[in-house]
């Protein structure tokens, strides 16, 4: 049984705590700000032995086997470097930082301990993702479509004005990380950016294998987040993202009284849903974190590394139009 220390005790921390406990491990301590409204219920619900208002003090009273960092989204970058330098295996919720420059600062000082750090992009760990990667490797892929109509106004209202300039990192980065994980580091060919009102971005990206990717982030649009991979002869679609549907061929639908015309529709061949026992992806993610970062039984080939967190942050910056890392903007 492993002993976990938690830094943060909000909803994301609870999702991590659920799977830590489900695997039979102990949450021995939690640290949160002094005026936290969540810490007492967290301690009670997960049978935590000790609570602290300072994570450094928590480590002085006993080193856990691993740390889970789930602080508020805008504060993670303030503590990430020092936590990593504590030289414990650590899973850090995204976003790691609010700029690529800050991540580069972290990378410059954490050195050889990078292999014990994972950033919490859990969509990589949906049950069908390994199969999807295998299909990409073994079948001709023609094009990809990524549609990200994430909620904007509600999130700004909930999290404050600072979210306005960070909505891509806070929301869309999940889907961009999955895209990079599946296809490799993508580049922008052309990007259109709405100049006023609710942010909107539409453009063409390109994979290392020169696969065209139509990207659209029309925030607050009445549409579902979706990822479509157009293979030769069949289509894989994630819509919603937690369900993989494979379409092959077309079927004829005869006219009815309600719909008085014959039509063709894609033929659904197969459907696979990721597990919903816990927050999707979290159980597989913590298992891999333990194997790769804590027990060192496997290479950390599936979890998001610090370098990969830098890549997705740079992509968000380029989509938005910020030149934080010195590249020209398409």
C-alpha cells in the first residue's frame, strides 16, 4: 500500500482521491490554504490522517510515496517548480502553468527528476485510446477534424476574468493534448481568430505525417465536442469524447410518414464507451502513474510529460496569437 500526499482538496482532488482509494492506497495527509472550505470534508470522506495549511510543512512531518497536486488552475504554476524539486513522484493537474515561458523556467531547474513527474491530461487514458493509436499506426489516415465548442461565459463567471485570456489552456488543452498524443506534435498551417465578442478560432493544422487537421474552437456554440478521424474506408468518431464509434459504408433509410424521403446514412459498425465507474480516464491514469513514476516498472510512454505539457501550451499560445516562445504566427 502506497501513502499519498495531496496538495489541494477541491473537485479535481476528489476525483483523484476516489481512484487512489479504489486501488487500496492511503491518503495520509492533505495540504490546502488556511481558509479552505473543503479540507475538513475531504479529511472526513477519505479518512486522511493529517491536514496542513502549508505543503512544505506536510513534507516535514513525513515523506509520502507520491504527491497529487490539484490546486486551483491559476495557482499551480506558483508552486509546481518547488514541489517537483522535492524529488517525490508527483502527478500535477493541468494546466501546469499559464505560459510556455513559465514551463521552460520549470524545465530548466528540475533536471533529472522529470521522469517522476506526470501532468494530468486524463483523456489519454480513456479505455479505447490504445486501440485508436493502433489504428492510426496501421491504417491510411486521410484527415482529422477537432471541434471544441467549450463553455466560455459560464466558466468566466465561475472562475473570474483571468480565465478570459486562458480559456484555451483551461478547457481546450485537454483535446489538443489528446490530438498531439495520437498524431504527434502538430503545426499550424493557417489560423483565423475572431477579433471581438466570444473567442473563436478556426484553422488548419498539420501532423508530422502531413495529415491535415481541421480545428475549430467556437466557444459556447450549441454543438458537441468531437474528434473525427477519416481513414481510408472507415471513420472513427469520438462524439461525445467518451464514446468511440466506428462507421463503415452507408445504409439506405427508406422514407416514412414523418420523413418522406429516402436517404443514406453512415453505417455504425462498432461502439465502445470508456469506463464511467470513476471520472473517465482517472483510474487508468493513476495506475500508469504508479507503475511509471512511483514503482518505475514501465517507461512513462502514455502519461503527459513536462515536455509534452510545454508542447500543448505552445500550441494554445499560437492558436490564440501570442508569441511567448519566439515563433512567427501563421
